[in-house]
C-alpha cells in the first residue's frame, strides 16, 4: 500500500475532473464525495471511481456543467431532472431541497431522474442528519443483481442509507448495497489479486464463484442474503424497493433498462434515478437522540460470540476508520491504483499524484 496525503488526493481528483471539463465547484463536490469514501474505509467508492467519472465526461455520457431543474413540486415533495450532471451536483441539489422542505413541513421527499453515479449513499443521508433530520438516500445502478433463482442480472446493487445523529456524538449510520457487496469490492479484490468470499457472485453458469476476474466479467452479483436458503430473496426484494423509489418513481431508467457502466464511458448517458428523504426529528417524540444512543450503546455491550470481535452498531467501522485517517492525515492505495492514477495524469496532462515515501 502507498500513502498519499488527503489534501494531495483531493487536489489530484479535482485537477483530473477539471481537466476532463468539469467546472471547479462540480469537480470539488465530486472529489469530496470520493475522498470521504476513502476516509471512511470504502475505497471501492473513492479514488477507485475517478477514472469512470472522467471517462463519462470525456465521452459526453455525462455533461457536468448543466444545471439540475425542478420539474414539479408540492410543499413536501419535488421531482427533479438532474440534466445529466455529475452525481454529486445532482445529489446536493436534491438533498438541499429535501432538507428545506423537511424544515418547512416535516418531510422532504425528492426523486431525481437524469442523474449519474453518486457514490456512497450514506454521504447524502448524513447531509440531512447533520441538519437535525433522519436522512435517507437511495439510488438505482446498472444491472448487477441476479434475482433469486436466476442466471442473469436484472437490478442494481441499489444502496439503501438511513442516517440519524443521536446524543453523545453518536450517529446511526446504515449504508448498504442490496447485493451481498457493492461491485467496487469485487474490483478491489481484483486490484489486490485475491479471491472472493463465497456468496458474493455467480459465474456465467449461475453457480457461485470466488474468481474475482470471472465475477467482474459476468456482472452477476448475489443479493444481500446470498442464495434462496439464506433468504437472498429479501435482498432482491429490497433492491426492487430502491428501484421503485428511484427509477420507477422519477421516470429515469430503471432495472434492466440501465446501461452497464464501463471504464471507457461508452454506452451514453446513464439516466439514473435517485431518491432523497429528510424527516424532521422534531416532529416526533422528544428524546429521540437519547433513546437512539441508549440503544446503540446497549447493542455494543451484548456479549460477543467471539471475544476478539465486539458487537458493533451500524456506522462504527466507518467512524473508527475516519478517526484513524484523520489522525494520520493520509489515505492508502494499492499499487495498481497508484499506477492507474499515474497513467490518468499523463493522459489528462495534470500533475501526477504525489505518493509519500515510506
Ligand atoms: N452509488 C452506487 O451506485 C452504489 C451502489 C452500491 C453500493 N454503494 C456504496 O458502497 C458502499 C459499500 O456498501 P456495502 O454494502 O459493501 O457496505 P458494508 O457491507 O461494508 O457495510 C454496510 C453497513 O453495515 C454496517 N456494518 C458493517 N459491519 C457491521 C457489523 N459487524 N455490525 C453492525 N454493522 C455493521 C456498516 O457500518 C454499514 O452501515 C456504501 O457506501 C454504498 O452506498 C454505492
């Protein structure tokens, strides 16, 4: 692993996105989304994604300098056309509206069409949580999930995120793909040259595979829960719920109609659907934060089945990783990623990312 200063990784990402054609604000917002993923321990959604975004801009599949527009609204809802901007631009626009409406009416519910990949879903739910709301964010994605009993993908990894701040600096932070893992985790295994755990993906024969290259090529991820015996159909159902809220409600592409996402940026605009919900906690019983903290602290005190692995609350891993990252001020990347960044710098004629010497 090679270390890079956080500020340097951000500088590199902003430079690349600007060199590809994004305006400074759009580049900075997208880069912050990416660095937060690296900071929280989700490298699959960090720097790892940069080249996809760059290629989407260069190929014209994403038009970062358009403006999102509101197509229709009520006091508590809005339907937005992202007009094919970067996912971060669209998501800030939509979640800002959801938060404003939640503060005015108690609930803000915004669906978006014409959007692009918006990274870590929890980033968006947390934005509303930091404004005193229960934040929820969902997005549909390119087809990767194989419906239970199937041999072909039909739905996305469609993440669900629900985030709420509690008292004593606690945060309930659930941010999860509805497949067993996000596809980026398969890419990370490829980059590391390591096999996949069982229950993540199927090969072209419809059987589980541990071969990361074959899994990436086949693009058939198993739903959350795995096979039918272990209730994978619930993950499949949840992925369907996300698409209903995102693609189907917004009139964006949905399920099997979404293009597959490639490194080259070929395939035209993604026209993804997204959904952002903010609920003002003050509308309900006082003491929400205290009760949530009491619950989370209770869960952690449950006797672990393996004493070396304490029970965690959702978000604990991310919080620990963020603290470690902030203390050292650096993020670490696998060698293969550093090499890809060097070629990208050359291609875009930007200053290469400076790697710290050990
Ligand atoms: N934008 C997209 O197209 C897209 C698609 C899929 C996933 N994603 C993102 O990929 C990222 C990774 O998703 P994932 O599903 O692989 O995440 P994950 O499996 O690492 O974690 C999922 C959730 O479980 C919690 N968790 C983990 N271990 C736990 C434990 N032992 N006890 C209690 N809680 C625990 C985490 O805090 C997190 O909230 C997320 O940020 C997600 O939004 C994005």
